[in-house]
C-alpha cells in the first residue's frame, strides 16, 4: 500500500488491485471507494499519516458496487458511522440484496478477467448498509459541492464524482489509465452505454482525473480524456 498526495486536499491510497481516494478538508474526511475487503486497516494508517483520524471519516462514496471498490465499506462504516452513499441502481448489490450482474466480456477483456478470477481477485465482499441512494445531479457536501454524474455501462449504477470548484473528477471504472493511456474501463456490463458515459465524463471541465485503476492525471486531464474518448470504437 502506498499513499500518493495529489492535491492539497486529495490523496490516493493505492493497493495492488484497487485504489481509494481521500478528500480531506477541515470539517470532514470523505473516502471515494474502499478497495477490496480487508483494506480498512491500511486506509486508517494512511489517514493517520496525514495527521487525521479514521473516526473523522464522515462520508464514503462508492463509484459502483464491484468488490474492488466496495470491499471494505462495512469495516470503514464501523469506525464512526460514516454515511455510505451509492447510486440507487448499485445500492442493492452493496447491501447484498442482489447479485452483481456479470460483465459482457470483449475479446480484450477475456484473458485479463480469467487471470483475475483464477487468482481470486474478484470475489464477493461483505454486505454493507447504504445510507444514501444517489441520483444523477445530486450534490454532496464536500469539495465545494461534489456533483454526482450518473454514468451507466460499467455497471448500471456507476457514477463519476465531479468537483467543479477544484476541477477534480473521480471516474470510477468508466475510464482507466493504463500505462499512461487513458481508456474505456474493462469488464463492462453494457459497453455501448459505458462509451456514452465515457463521453459524458470527457466533456467536463476537468484538471485532475482520478481513475478507478491507474495513475491519476494532475493537470490538463480533460484534453487527455477527450483524446482517449475519440479513439474508442464500438
Ligand atoms: Zn468495476
Ligand atoms: Zn475496479
């Protein structure tokens, strides 16, 4: 696990197969995604390393309900009852009431997915309560007003989180940054919808892009996203 400071209020906690973002401001700490099950202790360590306490986490926002993003929600909610926020369509999966529909794999996805499943990299995660079901356009009280951008396709309830005041976007897995190439995320349930959602995210005025997987882009992220979205083929 490593912690990467991205902006004065933002750091990334990086695990081998997942990454978690921490937005920290005087009044509150917000986590975007939670990594695989069992990540809570490392996330707590990262929070202490910036001079804050895990109990200060007031909000957890999940970009979608895949286990590498919601795996540690239940553990983190136990720290101090942070409000757990997920889009309405992925909330039942986070709660364990519905199974996550499988992705429709492309030829490109198949070997990667096979190796992940073989190494038990994709497994179920502990069910967790969702306190707030999000809808497109909702605004969350951090980062000067964090907008929920619904972007179905990767999963039905995938969202981006956009902080216009800071030019920051959390893409979830709708986009990824692999070996310095911004690209459509893999393992999508509905690829055409995911492409549409990628377009929507790329239209935002974004300086810093924080991906579900791969390095964040700090500075000029919108141009990189727009160039990448132009290369995606159906
Ligand atoms: Zn995912
Ligand atoms: Zn992921």
